[in-house]
C-alpha cells in the first residue's frame, strides 16, 4: 500500500529525458514558482530508503548560516604582520584538474 503524505503541497508528473550523457527532468513552472526557483540556483539531491528523490534548495550563506563571518570580519584584527607558509604537494593531477 502506498504511503500518503499529508505535507505535499503540489504534485506533478515528469518524464526523464536525455541531456548529453546524463538524464534530466524539467521542473514545471508551477513547481518553480511554488518554491521560488531561479536560474543558477543550487540544490542538494538525496535518495531516501524508499528511492524517493529529495531536492533541497541551497540558501545563500547569509540566509542559512547567520553566524558565518564575512571576509572583512575575519581580517578585522589583522594588523599587517607577515606570516610564512609551506606549499603542500598534493600529488599528480587526476581527471581534468588544471593545477
């Protein structure tokens, strides 16, 4: 028996299509408007134990992590003193990285 979820606000049926070497589903405008999706927004994708796909919109740092410091705050006590560091050897590049 299929589990009924009472928290579903909108339901659409989508078809999987080919997009290069990947698979894709278009997000209908009704869904995009419901959750305020814009071009270049980022999401995490999860698959739960019942093979349900869960997409979660990643909020900007300011909205999701109010305790994060800005660059100005991180360097607010820096008074210009010099420092030294060592370059780490990360080994050979793998894949398409350009070091």
